C-alpha cells in the first residue's frame, strides 16, 4: 500500500458508520492479538532448548516467517519447521485467542464457558484444554526431600464422553469413596514434602508392589515418609527400608513428635477436590491433566499468568522440565 493510500484510508475512518467502525476495530484487535501471541511464542525459543523436531539436531538456521511464526531449516535433515512443530500446540488454529483461553484455564472456566468467552466452538475449547494441559504432566519433581507426606485419593472410574461405552453410564458419582466398588476404583497418589514440592500419579491397583515404581525414585536414604497406618504403606516402607512416620487416624492421631503428620497433603487434596467440583466429573483418561494442572498452579502459588501457561504448553514433548522452575 502506498503512503498516500494509507493517509486516505486513515482519513476515511472518520466517515465510517458505527457498524463498519466496529468491524474495523475488531479486525485490528484480532491482528494485534495474533501478533502478541506470536511474539510470546517466537521469543521463548533457543536452539539449545529445542532441537530439530525431526532428527534432534541442534544445527538449523532461520528460514523466514510464516503466519507470524519463525520458521527454521535443519542443516542435518534439511526439513523445515516452525516453533510449534512437535509440540501440543502444533496445527491449532485461531492463535489470537490462545492467550485469552489460557486465562480461562487459570480462572477454571468450564469447557462451555471458555468456548463462549473466546468465541470458539465447544469442541475446539475441549481440544484446546487438553492440548494446553498435555505438557503439564512433564513437570513433576524427580526427587522429594526430608519429611514427605503421602496419602491417596480414590476416584470412581469415569468413561465420560466415551462413545464406545459398553456398560450403562453413571449419571452421578459416589457419595464417598467407600461406596465405590473395587473394580471401579482409581487411586491417585499424592506426595508432598515440606518444601511444598508435590508429586501425584494414578495407579489402578493400590498395593506395595504398585507403589514401588512410583515412590522409590522420589525418596532417598534420609527421607521420612509420613502416612496413615494403611497396611500397604507399612509393607512398602518395610520392604524398601524407608523410615516411616505412622499415624493412627482411627485413633484421631494427627501429629506425632511434632513433625510426623500429613496435614499438608490432606489440605492439598481437600483443595483439589473443591477445585475439581466445577468440572462436574472428568473422564478418568483426562484425570492426570487435571492433577497436573492443579499442581502447576500450586507451584506458582496460584499466581500463574496466561503467558506462562502458553509458553509451558508449547514445550516439545521430550523437554527437560527443570528449566521451567
Ligand atoms: Zn533435522
């Protein structure tokens, strides 16, 4: 566009009627939001952190910009890619609305409410949610230290949204976990050290053998594991030679020797359950996304910002997680 044409165009803005002025304003806002999101994505990038998504090489050069995203060409495999290739955000449309969507996640909006707010279809909203959350699973502490509290939560298996459901679906959950039949139980492990590092995982059978691969890498010689007196924990700590602070909850024992308690993890679980209520039951296959999402917010003391959500969402799948702490 020539300069004189631009001047004419700007002058013509004064003559626009309300409807057309709104259209113009909307177009400018849309462009701004796309530019802004692209700016955030483009600027959180370095070859050291993100190798070529095709061959893993770290030798590549800038190869122009397309759709506002920086492209690269790998010097080894000669393939081109952009900053989102190989990440959960690859091939998602309507980039300009991603930041707003990230805020909807922070605000804990339902799929429908987030869809309405961002002006996208509810199916898109659902897809975005799980793409945005996919990487949160990658950030878990590899080690916990000192006094570590452990407790489990039982969820009823839910096939919500599963079109190939063989049995009749349940309309409502169970009032309490003790009413959940064993075959429908999904156990969630929560571990938290006194430095507020939290680990969670889903196991389908609650036994000392099943606990071992989850728990053992997190603990070290000086760990003191605090739990209630469930036989599974007793067996696990005995077999694996781990110091164990045991609370007898049925005798209302809540603190022993001033340090043995599980109050932090109980509070964490309680808050998690309250936070989950807004989603009105989630499918078991997505439960880990919600666990991780809550853990991520807790890590930021519930002050995480939309830009961080976006940057974390676009990590390549094999990312070294500690960088983001
Ligand atoms: Zn390559």
